[in-house]
């Protein structure tokens, strides 16, 4: 089976007008341990104290605690990940959680009446084939054009559908909300994508949906933004119910007025 090795550099910088005197953050910046991807080397650098944990979804995360006043907080993750393309997008793994866990909506993925009506055009029951799931992704691409800055991280699936604009996060949330409307198991995936020679964000979000095909029953990974199956160009960081459950950096602080955040992600092929 063919594989690629991705070189990844992810940096998040917070700058404050006055020092942040205390903060605690949860990071999801470590690639998942899965059969189709293998981390060759990976280094996370942060100020303060860092402790690694794992959650019920099988994600590695880090808890970072800062007790020293700082005007700048710089968090970096750098490394290489070897990835094999999943055959027909199929993600074969041992289930640690029961499927009903992945049918529970969140604030960002609640299926409103508008979402239910939209979903009914592609889904009709509590199961779907890979082709039906791809058809739903294509319908979402047609209904919600890609436009950076059109939405915020707090925008819901319904917000994106009404606006008709969004980014990969919104496409994933809308796909998930459509699946929730018929109790179809689905999960949010955060990670990186090798963008090739085109202008494209290297941070990405997509979905895993539970399909029932004639020869397969299980997770299939779909990039909703491009209405395609996951390939070897994708590095998987974390899976969960929505963006909020797998955000690369999420936390709280005391002090640190007028926060400015910059994020830079670079993904290239290692020769």
C-alpha cells in the first residue's frame, strides 16, 4: 500500500497588551495513533507545565498550565507523520465507544428544521452508503460556498446553512447535523492536509461517518469541503463531536487584556 510522509509545523502565538497572570489550556496537537498513520517524530513546545492525557475518543491531549505572567505565549508542534491512504476512505479501528455516542447533537451540530429539510434530500433513514454520504457532501458544497472569515468558531451548522458561506469547520458541522437528523453515527475530525501547489489552509476539518455498504460496515472518512474521500494527504489529530471538543488550543486565562492570536501551519511532503 502506498504511503507518504508529511512534514508538519504548527505554531500558535498569543500576545497580550498586559500580562496574562495565569492560564490553563488543553491542546489537541498530537497525531492520533491509528493503523494507517505512524508518527515518526513529534515535538510540542510550550511555556509552563505540560501534562499529556488521553480521552475516551482515543485522542492524545496536553494540559498546559502557566503560572508566570507573560505577554506572549508561543505553542509549537513539529514533526513527521507517515500516512497510508485508507482504501475507499475506510477507517478500520477497534471501537472503544458505542455507536449511539456519535448520534448526540451539540450546540454547533443541532439539526434545526432547516437542516432536517436539507438533509432529507440526501438521507432517508438511519443508515447510509458511502455514495449517499458523498452525495450529501456534494450538496453541502453547493449550498455553502467556501469563504474564509464568513463565520466564526462559534457559528453553528444552521448559521452556515442560512448564510450560504463558511469554511471546512462549517461544512463538517453541517454534515454532522444532517446525520444527526436521522440518527446516523458521525464524528468530527481535526487535522492537517497537504495542500499541494494550490493556495489552501493546511489546517483542516472533515468527518467520519458510519456507512453500511454491501461489503463493509464501519467508518468512512470524508472531506466535506472537497466532497471526496480521505487520502494519504491527511494527518488525523483528533476525533470528537464538534470543533469545540477537538480544538487545537482551548482554555481560559486570568489577565492578559486585548488578546491577539496568530496561527501558522505548514505541511509539506518529505522527500
